[in-house]
C-alpha cells in the first residue's frame, strides 16, 4: 500500500512524502525535496560573472574570467555532490532497526542504520527559524551508561527543512514509527 502527502518547506517549496507499507512490521517513508531552481542557479552564475567582468575591465587580465568560470563550475559540482539532497528515506523494520538514507543530486547516497535496541523514542521536536516555528521528526537514542538518559537526538529528514504548518498531519508518521 502506498499513499502520498504534500507539505511545504520553510522556503515555500513543495515536499512530497510517500508512505509505503511492505508488511505490518516494515514501513518506508520517502521525502522528496524540490529540485535545483534554474532561477537561483542563473542568479548566482550571473553575479559571479558580472563581478569577474567588472574586475576584468579594471585589470584587463583574462585570467580573471577563466577563474570565474572555474569557480562557478567547481562550486556547482560541490553543491550538487555534498549539499543538495533530492530525497531522504526512512525505512523502519520493527524487530531490526531504522535506516536513514539521503540521496544527493549528484547520485551519491549516504546511509545510517540505527538498531531498534538503541531507540528510546520517536518524537516531534520544534524549533524557531526566523519568525516561524518549525516541526521536525527526531529519534532519541538510549544512553548506554544511564538507562533513563538520552545519549543522542537524531533528526530525521533534516536536510529538507520541513516546516509543517499542520503538526497533526505529521503525527501519522510518529504513530507509525512507535
């Protein structure tokens, strides 16, 4: 069974949450982030190249224009490979654990696995971002030294910066995890 919900991030971009149920003990939540905006890419490229052209007219050195092209291309490749995440997936297998996967725009994937024995609870946390209150899903991990303590708080879907305006719509994800 699969269903899809739509949310918005803190910048107003569209986020799509797909829920897949493989069995009663295996569920997957996939959050797709907005693609790279052609408008923002064009604005950054034009700004760098206009600054380089301004320096070129003052210095009359063509190395400045070559450096601007190199900086723009290497910056774009670095952004796509290390920063821009297209999709984040949360796979939950009740008896085994939780797998967090981030797929970058360049095709690179980063996967983290948390054993179910280390999970203390799954909560919806809130934070203040600029003038908005945003809600995000977190996993609390048990402290191995103190049985009542928390060793770490792991945010889920952290790179999509979800700002859910209706917190009860996310509660379906919370109840499905616990």
